[in-house]
């Protein structure tokens, strides 16, 4: 969220590729990533495990975690129901992932349809994004939004607390991610190595305590 861009974790922690061909693939992917213009929103099917382990961690002090990762499930109900899912991350301070969702994934809500949207986000929205969410929900009565967050962003700030309250009064459900929610994201939105059994989610040491801490803070705010 802050202006300076942190070093992204290197790929080495993911373990080296088994064969050279795979290594080439990874290099190509890495190049593609770095060639992106700064304002482009990166969207993808699944996010790299290393980003998940770092960004989604529900720590109390989130130093260095200045990007937002947003995994979404969008259910559109009309004559038939259509569900789509994916993830967004903000590549630049100019476009946060929450804004990007409304600009690119759901730019307009058709009045004849109903939209149920669930976000799993590494941290709760900033004031500007919270206000945009509030406006969007007020304007589109056929849109239901549930936001599951790993951490609360700047929750001590009075204007942030006011913005979260407004979101709630506009009908947004805001929840802190429980250990099971992190596991759900791990299974549904994180890259698993090809050809391997999906690796089980390994909860970090203080996952439950941190959930309790943030849940208490959110209850006080709302």
C-alpha cells in the first residue's frame, strides 16, 4: 500500500525446477512478469504460493506487505447461475486491487441479474477503496459483497473506522479470515506444483491468535 516498492520474494524458496525445460518456462514467466507496465493490473488463475505465504499472513504488524492480493468468487444469477473466480493484485499505488475489480471484472451490474461476490483479501481496504465499495453497493442493490480479510489495514485511524462502518451500513459483510478460510484460499487460488498431489495447507504458528485479535478489533469498530 505504501509508495515504495518492496523487493518481491525470489523464486528460490519455491525449490529449483526439476529439469532444464521447466527452468526455461519459469524464466519466461518471470520475464513476462517484470515486463509489465507499472499501471497494469496483474490477473491470473492462481497466485504463486510464495506470495500467498507472505502477503496473506495475518500478522499484527504488516511491514513490507504493501500490495493487496484479492481472490474473488463471482456468482451471477440470472436464468442460469454462472460462477467465475480468479485473483487480482495491485501492481502500483495508482490502482488498488479493490478498484480494479470494479473497473475490470465487474464494470457494470445488469439490473436483471443478481451478483453474489466474495473476496478473500490480504488486508482490508484503504479509505478511498472503502468509499468506492460503499458507493457501488448503494448504487447497485442487486450486488451482495462479502469481504474476508487476513488483516485490518490502519484500523486505529478514525477515518478508516468511519469508512468501514459506512461499508457495513451499505450492506457489505466484512469478516476476518479464519484458519479454514486461509485453507480455502490455499486450495482454490494458489498454484500447486504440476503433477504433484496438492500440498496440504500448513497453518502458521500464531494464525488462530491473530484471527482472534483482529476479530475483536473489528467487532469494536463495527
